[in-house]
């Protein structure tokens, strides 16, 4: 097989994998603005006392930002579902470990 035939086949394989249209620059700017607003809300929790709702509020905002970044900037929306499951399992594990440590320090220590 010649080099030109290999390049043609590689190009055809590449075209087969590109069955979706990437978001426009405007869509990326909208997503960035949404992430900035959520980050501003997270920072605002430092200045506004919301009591016992602080940790759940921050956790929800963290998970929402994770999914937005993974779906749009890492292109998980366009990739195999296996990758999505892998990242979801990671965030579920991370949040679970965090809550376990929160409960250990809150309920199992002598205070």
C-alpha cells in the first residue's frame, strides 16, 4: 500500500468519526458566561451567611459546573456514552468521599 493510499484511508476514517457539529464560538461564550455566574455565586456565599445550607449549596454548584465543563469543553456530549459514565462515576465517588469525611469530622469526633 502506498503512502497516498494510507493518507486517504486515514482521512476517510477521520471523516467517519466526525458525525457531529461542534458548537459555535458564541455557544462557548454563553457557557463561559454561565460558568462565571455560577462561580460568582460560589464566591458570594463567603459574604452572605446562609447557615446550614452552605455546604449543600456549594456542592450542587460544584457538580453543575463539573457537568457543564465535561459536557461542553471536554466534548462528552459528542463522545461515547462510556466516557460519560466514567466521568459520572468519578464525580459520584468524589462527592461520596467528601460527604463521608464531613460526617466523620462532624459526628464521630469528640467535641
